[in-house]
């Protein structure tokens, strides 16, 4: 499937997406594969890897301190989009999985604004 710009415009973004770049595991038919998470929201994520599963495939996306069942909703040769079966906290997922956030993990989330 080719994911065109027109299709991207039709894809309504109801939840804010957070650009990121961390390694995670995608489990497809009980077989793990390494993927890169390109962005994440409360209800989905965009992944990069070769040999991604087809549209409609149920998968599990797993990383540090999270795993979530999802369905592949679009796919190109090198990327795919997931729709999560439950909400996740995207900033917490990024905080736990991006190596550069290590100092913030040690602070227990002390990076948040205090008003």
C-alpha cells in the first residue's frame, strides 16, 4: 500500500503526536522484530523498519516500561501506523525509552513545570 499525501491529510489527528526516535520491539505472530518509533500519541504510533506487517494485523508494541496491543492501520515499504487498543501516556513512554532522557528518569519526572 502506498500512503499518499492526500491520505495523510485525510487522517484526522485527534491526539497530539510527539516526534521521537527510540528502539522498540514489535511482536507479530509471537515473533519479535526491532523497530524505531518515529512518533507516538495517546492512541497510536508511527514505526520504521523493513518487513513490517500488513494493514489489519494485530501486534504488540513493547519497550521500556510499556507494552500495548495495536492494529496496523497503514503501511508503506519502510513505515507503518499503529492504532492502540488502549490509551498510553506518550510523554511517559518517551521519558522511559529515549536514552537522552536518562537524567529525567533519575529525577523521577522532575522536568515537569512547577506552577
